[in-house]
C-alpha cells in the first residue's frame, strides 16, 4: 500500500489521484521536482504568497534540513533540491538505515523552528490542515467519491464505536485548538530529500499544505509515518526506535499520551487517501484498519 504513493526513480513521472510528481535532473546539478494536485484532488495547494515564501526561505539554516520553498508553476509547484529520491523511498528499499537518523533529527529541529516563526495573517485566518479537512469530511459521510464513501460505511464495524469516537475526539481537538502555530501541514518522509554525493543534509519540500494548527499536528504526522512503516516493513526494532528518538530529540518534545490517537489518525488518513486516489483493495482496508483498531484498543 505505502509503496504506491511515495517516490519513483529519477526522470520519471509518478503519482496518484491526489498528487502527481515529476523529477528531472538539472544540467547544472541537482534536481527539479514538480508537484501538482492530481486529477481527483479535492482542493488546490495552499496559497503560498510572497510574504510566506520569504519567511520560509529566510529561516536560518540551523539544522541539517533546509526548507525547499516551491515556486508557483501553473497549478503546481516546482522545487530545486539536491537529491532525486526521498527518505521514505530509502526506508522502503533498505529499512531503517542508521545514516537516516541525522536527517530525521534535522526534520524535527526544522519543524520546531518553523513552529516558533510568526504566524502570517493569511495563514492565521482559519487555514485548516488539508489532510484534516479530507479526513473529517470522510468521517462525516461527505466524501464525493464512491470508493471512500463505501469504506467509511465499514469503519464503525471494523474499528468499533469506542475507537472511532477516540479518533473523532482527536480530530475535533486539533480543529478547536486555541494555541496554533505555523505548521507545515504534511511533513511526510516522501517530501524529505537527502542530498546526493558528498553534500550533507536534506531538503524538505514545503508550502503545499502550510496551515495554522497545534504543534503536535506536524510532529504527529512524521511519527505516524515512522510507526506505520515499522509495522508495514518490520525489521530491526531498535533501529526503528533510533529513528523515532531522533525525531523527538530533534523537536525537543514528545506527544505524551496523544501518540496512539495521532498515529491512528495518520494510518486512517492513509486508508482514505489510498482508497480514494489509488483504488479499493479489501485486504488492504482490513489490514490497515486492523492496525488502527489495535492502536486504539483500551
């Protein structure tokens, strides 16, 4: 399931109904990533005006991870970065390599710094996370896509009423939070691009989902992906734990008692996005909702 939605080799186009990507080498070095909403995407990318782009680009490079702020390109964004594949691709191909820990640590640091930046007025004016909007519309029975509407009709029986209520309470808490910060909105490992060659560090794509949300939304997004990948791939548990520790150490804070609901939200959003924008696979639905039910069990 996960492999269908992350990265692809250099010079190829790939994507889903939600997001399409093209990676091309640059003659002078580096790579040009162009990303655009897919044909079934429910909304365009979040606006990224000049003020926001300046704020993100001017952030001191205090970590091993640099923000790559996309430039408008028709309905998409173009990013100039130093690599052709993502951390997610590296994890899927080789498991939890210890060499990735500094990059995950740097992402945690970069998110912490981002959350300390002033919240631009246009972002502060109620711009909710796009992933949260997709998810809550799905749970509320307002999905326009037949596959996801059918999947939603099965959720209560798969998760149980109590578990589903916990997820709803979690998303409601995010939406109603008073203390909101400037959030990335979807800081996935598929958008974290290690530099190639002798260069150190990585570039993290930002701008498509920038929003106002509580700090734990971004941190939980990355933590959720790490937990899901560990469950999906298996392998060396201490090595996976080192990646998780690197993220939390980089950010300087953990999720305390929120982590189970946070990870379950990320897993179930993945269920929604795969079902809606890739295809309906009953075994995949059962497997992933079973994992979410395990996370939410008393």
